[in-house]
C-alpha cells in the first residue's frame, strides 16, 4: 500500500525497508529518559544495533519500529 501511495503521488519507489530494531529501541529509552547522562551511557553501546538488529529480526521475528521509503520524483523531459 505504501508503494501505491507513492506512485499515486508521482514518485518512483527505489526501496522500502525498515529501521529501529530490538537494540535500537531498547537503547533509545535511557537516552530519552536520562538526557545527557543517558546519551553518555548509551554511546559505547551504539554498535550493537548495527551488529545484531538484523540477526534478532531474522531469528525471533521481532518487528522494526519504523518503515522507510526511498523514492524520487522523475524529471519529465
């Protein structure tokens, strides 16, 4: 349905994906609740989502939080 919406708006879809998996979601909580202290605590752990979110998604089916769309408006010549 997202592809249909983009096409109805005159956009060419290049990719539909998702982001913010298990570790991304869990690391965001202290960042939001504790402000700068939370950012400092989480900073060394920011590599975890890059390394493990995809694996956790495939093994457990844990859903990503956000859907992403890459599209462009074609030039008409």
